[in-house]
């Protein structure tokens, strides 16, 4: 075997492994999204019109490159480009569901693949709302659930709520935790103070 053949084989093997990995990640993410129950509202939080920026760009580039390969009938790259498109679709699906924010009857799910960005309503100790352009920034302060009752650590979760969902979100917050606390309103403060 020549060096070129070995390099090509290694490249195809790595591409196959990344394609398999992205497929498993997409399946895991979709399973987590379908597992959520009693979703009251959700919204897209991506940077590209609500869609995830890098995965959308990667998918668009992969499709464009695949069209170029098919138009020019470069048959030796059909399988490779198919892997790139499938990897792009898998990455897009997983990052789309991961970047969505979900508000359920049980709590706030900012990232369905990261349990540290999921909090139950009863865990919230305090919250602050700050109006911003095209929505409101919320900071929720909650206690980390540990087995030891002696050591409790406060954690913050930042959540941007777009204007089109703000009214419904405020009603849910008022229903779930509004009876025990009220937000700080019409006061000047620095969000960095909570870090």
C-alpha cells in the first residue's frame, strides 16, 4: 500500500466514525426532545434567524458541494459527499433541538442534553427580569441538589425570552413561582453582580 492509499483509507474511516457519532448524537437529542412532557411553550434560540449558526452553514455548504459533485459527475466522491450531507443533517437536528428553550409544567429546560441547564420550578430561589431589545433577559437563581444538606451551592441560569413569548412566559412564571416571590422591576442593577 502506498502512503496516499493509507491516508485516503484513514480519511474515509474518520469520516465514517464522525458520521456515526453525529447520527448517535442526533438520535439521543431527538429522544430527549420526545421525552419531554407537558411543554407549555418553546422557542428557537439559534443565532441565524432562530436556527443554529454553524450547523446550518455546514449543512448548506455540504449540500452545495454535493450538488457540484453530482453536476460534474465526480462518481468517486458520491459516498463521501453523502456522508457529509448526512453528518450535516444530524448535526443540524441535534443543535436545533439543543438550542431550543422549553418551558414545561415541571420547570425550565434550556438545553435538553445538559441536565445542569434544567431546573424545576420548586428549585428556584429568586429571579430577576431585565428588558432588552426584542425580549427580556431572565436570571434564575437556584440551589444545586446535592445529597448533603450541609453544602448548598447557588447556581444561576440565564434565559432570553423573545417578545412574542414574553406574555405567556410571564403568566407561567407567575403561576409557578409568582406566589412566593416577585421580580425586581424598574430598578438599575448589573447582571455581572450575580456571577
